[in-house]
């Protein structure tokens, strides 16, 4: 049973955030179609880049058919302008079909306002969770502005939302549910996505911790994925034994800042991964980590 925590004081920021959330989100979990603009030509390869943005998350997905998805936007404007946008452009893209804000924490949305200002985005997926920070308010205001101008469609992400990023891919939103979002626990209301191309799967976990992992396991989904984005930068609060047993990853990727004050990744998580013989890649040690796959095998490379 999930625990609920409700705010007792409604600050100005919370009132503004609630108003924006109420006005901009599309309710429901229907099928979302990609944009109709012509993408760069592709060679049948899925490319997933886990960007080196320090202590935070930002993942770029380039589909076999040339569609694009950004999962989280790092910690700051610097991350957007010096890493995310240049990387997008270096691969020949000038727009994003989907932008996913897994949850409202600074180190996942800090660069998204700049991304929205500089790059056309067709769909923005967010949980709609209440969160009272200036960064989140700015993000919501930017999404609302673009929606009102007819340039972007915001979508409330829930378990069961199905994204047609590319006909060759299966993109499943496995979490969160309404109950998690209604709590004030941002980490355990993270958007969790499983992406499959042929026989190769990725599991993107946001900052999910033990509570959300337990809930996810209880749903009975097939979570098996060769590539696991380790949750919450390798915090000891997540990536439990039961989840690893269900996912059976071959590769674990940890997005983490060098010398961070949180002690991420934890020795407990590293030990669990090592004991299973899982290959570990870390952005603080190896820089941006790229996984390419033709749907049968995959290749992991890194660049510092």
C-alpha cells in the first residue's frame, strides 16, 4: 500500500503550479502519434545516449526511423546548452518528437526550459505531480505557453500510456499510477519506460526507489531488459535484489556526477551488480555512454 502525504500549507508557488497543471494536461492514457515532419534518414539502428551531464539524468533516443525522444534534461541551463542541444544537433536533428520529464526534481528538469526555448518539441510527457520549486514552475509555464501557441501537446503520463515513437519500437509507460502521483514523494512517482527494439530492451527508471520498484514488480509485467538505467544515480534506496532478478540486465548504466556529495553510486548497488556479472558503465568515469542496436545485438561505447 502506498503512503499518501498531503501538503498542509498552500504557497503561492503551489497555487500557480496547480493552476498550470490543471489547465495544460491532457487526461487519459491513449495512443500518442509521432510528428509528421521528415526526420533525417536512418540505417535501421536505434541509438540511445546517456549523456554526461554530471549529477543528474538526461537520455537521448534516436529511433530506427529517425524519431527523437529526450528523457529528462539534466540539472541546469548549462546542461541544455552545452550538452543536450549540441548532441541533438550533432546527430542531425533539429527537433524532439517527445520530451519526458520523469519527475519534478531539479537534476532531471533543470535544463528543460532551455530545451523548450531552443528546440521544437511536439509532445511533453509529465506526471502532473505537485511540486513547489521555481524550476518546476518555470518548466510548467513554458509548457503552458507552447501549448497555448499550438506548438506542443502536453500529456499526463500514467501506467498504460502507449507511445508510437516509431513503428519498429515498442515504448511502454509502466509507471506511475495516480496514487503515487498524489503523494509528495517525487522519486517514487517517477515515469518508468521500457523500450524494445526486436529482441533488445531498455528499462529507464528515473529515480524510482524501493517503494515504486515493489509496486512495479507487483503488476506482473515482463521487465526483462538487457540495458538497465540504474535508478536514482545508484542510490542505495533503489535497484534492489528483486528488481534485478526480474530485469536480468546485462548492462547497467549509472548517470552520476564525479565526487557528488550524496555518495552515489552506493557500494551496496555496485556490489549487487558485480555479483551478478553485470557490466557497469558510469558517466562520471566514462563520460557519455552510447548504446546502439539493430534489434538483435547491441554495442556499448563511451566518450569522455
